[in-house]
C-alpha cells in the first residue's frame, strides 16, 4: 500500500508499538499534531541521521494529549504503528507549515525463535548488570520482541536505524545478539580498568610468594 502522510522528522528511531512522549513547540508541528488529533490520522517520524532525513521511519498515532499550554504548545503521548519507507518527500504543501511524504509499508515478518530471544534477553540483562543500571520492560519475557529490546542494548543511533529496516524478527534478534556478544566483553574490560584505576594511590598489601 502507498499513501501520503505528514512527517515529523526527529533525531531518534521509533519502533512499532513503542510509546513516545513528545513536547510540541514549533509552529509547523503544532499545526501537524492538531490536525492529526482533529482528523484522527497518524503521522510519520523518519529518523534524522547526520542531518539528513532517512529513508525509513515509523508511522505513529497520538494516544493522548497530556497538557496544553497557553502558547499552544502540547505534551502528547504517541505510539508506533508500523515501519514505512519514503518514496518521495513533499516539502511544500498548500496551507501547511509542515512537510509530508509519499510512503509504502514493507512486509514485516514477526516469526520468532524462543531460544534466540532468551539469549538476547539474557545478554541485555548482563549488559545492564555490568553498567549497574536497572531497566524493566512493560511486557513479560515471553512477549518481548527485538523492537522492545533494541533501545536497551547499547546501540548507536545508526545501529538502531539498521534494526528498523530489518524486516524479519529473526534478523533483528540475530543483529542484537551479535552486537551484544561484541560489546559485553568490551564493557567488562572497561569495568576492570576502572577498578584498577581506583586502586592507584591506595595502600595495598602486596606479596610475591616463593621469592
């Protein structure tokens, strides 16, 4: 399916079913959001990377307006729907301050693998333990998908974007697994290095046996 959507480019990656809170303050996006609310229509958030609007993004819908300010600014809650691919950006629209795009929606295969998902989840939790951060998920372990885990796996913006345009769940999980298997040993070594640095300047009992 191909259609036209208003777009709100941001320097983030949004995944399907992800909930995102936004503060709307620019005039063009205040117009966009108010129209989407009034007409009950979604809008697109393509990722901006290296100051360029990327080819892929996520269609999102406004779930609720949390606050309206006197100057017209808004605090809103949104939720991702599905990934789109931009075919053409329409920068000027009649009587609109915002831009739009003609997009299509690539097929997305959700078939997963229980063992692979468990491996990725265990690796994510190991990373969090190394970093001493406490993260919880809104879904049960059995319901978690790669999209739910990607923001918690220590990916760069570019890497999160690469996950966005993998259209098979197995591919997304494998991508996360490879990344975590690479980054966890590095983070472990960094923590050891920090411990060694902390010891410098302290009094220590040292001995060499059999000398």
